[in-house]
C-alpha cells in the first residue's frame, strides 16, 4: 500500500504530536523535511535542529550506514517498507540503539517522493537482550550445575551441566524439591538445616554437602544460592550454582589422614626416645658387669702374681677371657638392636603371603625336624612394608615359637586382617607360654625369663622397634603352659 501525504493535514499533526515514536519525513537526498516533537526526547535534537542534518549522518557505524543506504535503495526499487536496527548518535554524543520503520511515500501521481521514518529508542531492550544472551551462554557453557527453583522451592530450570553432573534428566525433576532426591544418608543434617533455614528466611547461602547422583553414588558439592527478585522487588525463587568438589574433599581427607599418621609417628618417636634411654641404661649396666670382672681378675693376677699357683692363675685368666667374650657378645647384640631401627630400604607394596612364605622358608628345616605345623590365614593380599625389617619381625616371632615350644607338637598360626584402618597380625603358638607378670618386660632389651645358650633377650625388643617403624604396637596374650599369641599392627597406606 502506498500513502499520500499532506503534513499540514490536521490528522497527520494529531498523530505525530501524540506519538512517542519519532516520526520523520526525509527527501530523496536523505535530509529531513519534517520531524515530530518527540525527536527531542529521543535524539536530544529539537525538530528544528533535526532538519539541519542528513539522517544518515547520525549513524556512526559504517556497516550500518551501508545497510541504511541499501534499505533506501530497496524502497526505490519497489519495496514499500523495511525495518532496520542501528546505532544512532544522539545529541549528547552517546550512541543509542534505534529501530526504524521506513515507508515509501508517493506523491499524487504515484511517484516515489519521500520516505516516512518511524523511529523508536530500543537501547534498553537491545542491551537487555545482549545481557540475556551472554547470561544464557554462561548458564549453558559453565561446568557448574545450575538449578532455579520457584518461590515454593520447586525446580523450574536446570542446565546441561546439572544433568551430566547428577545424571538426572530435567523432565524427571522439574517441579520437585532438590533436597528430595539430591541428598541422602551421608548428607550432613546440620548443613541441610542451614540450607532450609536460609531458604525459609530468603537469605543467600554457601555450603559444602554430600549429594547423590541418579546412580546413587555420592559426591561432594559446593552450593552457592542466591534469592531472586522480580522488577517489583518480590521474591520469586532461588538461583543455585553447584560445583563438584569431590577431588578437593579427597585431598582434604588425605591431608587429615596424613596429619593423624604424623601425630601417631610423633608419639612413637617419643616412645622410641624413651626406649633409647632405657636401652642406654640397660647397656651400661650389662656392660659394667663383665668389664668389672675383667678388671678384678687382672688386678688380682697382678697383685698376687708370685703367690698364685699356675692353675689358679689360669683359672683367673679364663674368667677374664670369658668376661671379655661376653663383652664382645654384648657389643654384637647392641649392634643388632641398633641396626634394627635404621631404615635403609624403601617402603614397598608386597604380597603378604609371599613375604610370609619367604620368612618361613628360613626355618623350614627346623620345623620339619620337629614335625611342626604352620597355618596361614592372611588378609589383605598386599601390604606396604619395609620388607627386610618386616621379615625380621615375623622371623623373630617364628623363631621364638620354635625355641620356646612345649612337649606338644608345634603348631603356629599366622593370621592377619584389617582393623581400624590398620592391619592386625596374630602369631599364635602352643608353646610354654609366658607368666602374666613377665609379659610386658619381655619387650625390653636383654629381658629374658631364663638365661639359655641360645637366647640373649634382644629378639622381641627388635620386633617392638620394627612394629613401631610400621606405625603400630606389639603385645602378647599368653597363658603359662598353654601358649602365646603375639599381636602387632601396621599402618597399611597402599
Ligand atoms: P630371646 O629369645 O633371645 O631371649 P626375645 O626378646 O626374643 O629374646 O624374648 C624375650 C623372652 O621372652 C624370651 O627369653 C622368652 O623368655 C620369652 N618368649 C619370647 N617368645 C616366647 C614364646 N613364643 N613363648 C614363650 N616365651 C617366649
């Protein structure tokens, strides 16, 4: 449809004066011939000022200028109206988004003459759209899960990341309360209360909590939630961002495990220092006796050299030699004890059955000779140990079970199982047993219940040290005449 114009007509005036849009007429060259009074509100130019400029001069962007020209050319070529969005430089110098409808106007003879332009400031709308576009891009691209709930706390939107993080499909959870399917047995009730109180009081909240996915697996999430309001300031719901923080939580729990391990090790170190004191005390005491013996005998020989018969002299010398041998033996024993505390190997993950069998092999001949039986019941399969030290610990206990056997046919069982985050070992025998009042002492160095040619009271103190190096303790349950069960633990951090 074409329009005939007569801007002097009353009707035209009525429309243009009351319109909030800017209504202008431009001639073929692009110069305005008429502009409605609203030009002032929209562009800052009074209609009079507006008429001084070519319309296109207000368009700063060169591409948009070309677009304008194309729209005008199209009008010439036959089309009657077009819509164009562009940035218009208003009088203050700012650029505002405008939307114009261009309409071809013909004169009385149907010849294209002027262009009627109806212009509207759409700056806010365009900016809002851009903001919305970037917001929706963020919502869709972020790795964080986003949940929007309405005033009643029911889900109205979740993004793709939520679906992939939780495994729940949007259509299955729309209209549900998030807590009704995300939280479960191990979600902390105190944290759930913090969230529900904040929601009740329309307050933001930020919490870490265990959530469950569609497969029922738990994962740690951080939830940041903000109340939303509409333009009237009315509360409309909550906007929540959930980030998977499982790896951070794993890391934290590793650190706290390590800290408690370090604490245990510190306590052990104190105990080791204490046992070193005891060791020094015992050593000095035990060394003094043979040393005094040697000194006494040699002094006696020196003093009474002429009056002593050769036999007696020989006897005295023999006493001195025996004492010197004992002294040498003592020094060897001390060396063995002190070496047991030195870690010269790497901690290794070992197959427990293999390591036990390797230890048993050393004593196999002896066990076969007395027709003894060793029973193994081992769990877990793998342990983290200092292999040489660990074998020495097991070997010493096995050696004792053989050494302190009773008249009964030797039966030893080696059992292990996980307990309280450690691995517990029990080595039971049916030997002579140990009286209750001696059970603590035997772990101290040089402590033995009776002196025999094949014992020195070192084995169990070495076992104690090795158990401590592995983060555990050693003790014994025993009944005289029935048998003993030596027990120790190790921290098994694979
Ligand atoms: P040693 O065997 O050289 O004396 P240990 O430190 O290994 O040194 O043992 C200390 C003491 O504990 C032994 O002398 C013995 O009296 C007692 N003992 C150790 N193991 C057993 C056992 N399995 N049955 C009975 N007594 C034992």
